[in-house]
C-alpha cells in the first residue's frame, strides 16, 4: 500500500469534505481542487492548488472544461507498475494523482422538481466528474476514488490507521461503488431524456427504461427450493416501504415471506385513519379489520378465516402492545409487522424465536392527496411485471375514492353505516387478487373470494368461507373489484344475506344487474373505477 501523496477534490455536495481535507492535510497530502470546492477549502485555511493552475489551462465555457486535461487524466490513469507508463508521465511532467474525491452535479434532484425545465436538466449533466470517476475506478490498484459522503468516515479511519495508505481491498470496493454511481447517474439521464417526445412534451413512459436496484440480501431459495433468489431495493426507496424494515427477531426472511409481507403491509397502510390489522396468506388478505385497538382489530380479522390465518403474515398500522402480542402468539404466524412494539410485546414474541418480527416506520403525511407524491406516501409510482423477454410497466393503482365519488344506482338508499362499510370493503377488494369478492360488515371482512376465473365462483367461495368461519352474512356489504357481467353473482350474494353491493359498473348488462339488485331489495353503489389485481 503506497501512501496517498496527491488528492483531487471537486464536489457538488460538500458535506463532510472539510473533515476529510483536515485529515489529508495532516498527512501532508497535496490537494488539487476546482471552483466552489477550492474556495470552501481556502476559506477554511487549507492549502489548495487550483486545477487550472496545476494544468496551466484556464477553465472555459462556463466551467464545462476544466478537468478534461492530460495532466489530470494522465495522473489518474497512469499505472505505477508499468515502466513505460512511468517514463511517459515523467517525460510529460505529469505527477500521480492518488485519490479522487468527486460527487456529481445534482441531476437526479434537479429533474425531480415538478417545474424542472429541459435547459436546467441539461446544465446539470456532469461531464468532467464522471470522466474522472471512471478513470480513477479503472485504475483502482493505484487510485482511491470516493463518490459519496458516506464513504468518508471509513476512509479517514483507514488513512489514520495505515500511515496515510488505503488498501487494495478498500480501493476495489470504492471502484465498484464508483462504477455503480456512474451507471445510476447515466441511467437517470437516459430515463429523463428518453421521456421526451418529438413535440417536446414528456411521456409517462420513457423510450428506454433503466432499472436500478441494490441487493439487500441473497435468499435461501425462491418460490420453490430449486430456484435461486435475492432481494433488491429501489435505488431511492420510498419511506415506509417494506425494504426499509428492521428485522427485530426471527429466521431469515424467505422469498415467499417477503412477497406476502409486502401484500400485508401495503394493505394495512391504506387504512391511514383507523387502527387496522391485515392477515395475508398466499398474497391475498384472508382477514382485514379495523377497531378501537390493535387487539380488537386483530381479533376481528382473525375471525374471518382462522384456517387460512394459520402460518400467515400479520400486519398492524399501530403500536402492538402486550395484550395484542398475547393474542397473536396463540396462533402460528410466519411474519409479524408493525410500526412499533412495546418492550413487553417483544418479550412475549421472543419466546417464539422463529417468528420474524419486522418494524417499519409508517410514512408521514396521511392519505395520498394532490400535494404529496406516491413516493412520499411510501407507495410505488409504477408497477412492473416480467413477461417473456420483456416487461410491462404501468402507473400504480393509487386511486382512492370518497363518499362523494359514489353513484347510488339502486332504488334503495344506503344508510351512513352502510356507506362506511362499503368504503371499507372497497378498500380491501383493491388488494385481493381478481376476480375479487369481499363480504364485510362492522369494519371487518366476513368472507373473501379471490383469484377465480369466474366472478360468480368468487362470490360463492366468499360465502362458503364465511359459513365455515361461523360468520353470518345477514345485512353484510359486498365489494367487487370489477363489474358483474351477469346478474348471477347478485343472486348468489343476495341469497347469502348481503344488503349492499359496491362495484365499478360499466358492463353492457348494468341495467340487468341493477334490476337484480332492486328485485332483491339491495343497495347498489357504483364507483366508476376498476381494481383488477392479477
């Protein structure tokens, strides 16, 4: 490990740069710098050589050309172990540059602004920075490259503990991080520019999309033991999303655990104004309820389908206390999720060491509205599905309705309680696989029919589920994620005891379906919105 003798520092984000410069100065490292970074260092009494003085070439074109010079890139790229490189650099009077500290113009932050103009985006495309980073990362055996403030502390510690040297192992890790940063940066630029159409307007879908994900962990296997798998997160994960979870106890999460946990957490988050509990089995909610407490919500959710709840995923959107923990611990549960647990609750769960307990902070800000983005609410802005040699991308189903959006199409009018129950049922149906039928009442699911090829079969299954759980469907409400194509589904749910139906409408047989509701004395409400979930 050769000691660092010369470092080039040129950063847009200046967080922590003074602390790094202090250590370098103490180690008598010569510091080269540019523009605002050089001024900051000089103002804090650090000895700095301007790159333009170092190269003898004054920066030009409003700073677009300042580090693109052989004396900079030669000093970075020259290999110390090749005599021909050493002699060529000596002949050209090019000294070695042993460390490059560069972070890039804030392109991603710039284009994230709603009012960002194309001209502003273009001006925030860094050229010299990525070029230096790539040069340093390529020559990692001789050059340390730092691209983010989060790296400074470890590098400072290594410099202080190793007489101003950085190990080859650390340099290689820094090199990988540098190439990843450049890849992400270029991907962001490509995504943004590819969204522009010939007329200058922007499309919601870029002509080229560049997925950028960071691996969180390798998994034991995928959906089945013969499949390999890993868990990745978005480059910039939304607050309150599953990837931000802190595992407090339990076995390693499996592929299926993660998929089901996401389904449970996304569902329970949607009840932002109520204390809710969601139990998920095989990606479908098998029990959902709201209550005055977490314990009440859980007790009601569990009643819906105790059989399916066995080995399920349970999610709460509120504090889990000891009484709730005592109740939950009586059943077999794979994963338990909540924003917070009391110490007493965690002590109770610790007796079941295999139970995976996840803590996830809820996103702030309440329900999604026109002033908050989906990302700020911990929601995906887009959904992606893999198909053979391609992907399907769509905007996420973040649509929410209120009572004002409902259209009452039946002769019979709903009561305030029925309206509340229908909105609850509608919210649950949104997270159930199509064809989805959900019977509800008094803030809880009573029967759930999911994933059937026929809507009438989903209706029959939901009624059978309620019967098996010993729950009455008398005066219940029913939500259907899509319209009823025929009246047969209405006949089945009416026979089961339902009093209200909420559905999108839009079938060519809507009149026939509404007439069936009137014939059975049902309330029928239409939303005009479909919630297919395949």
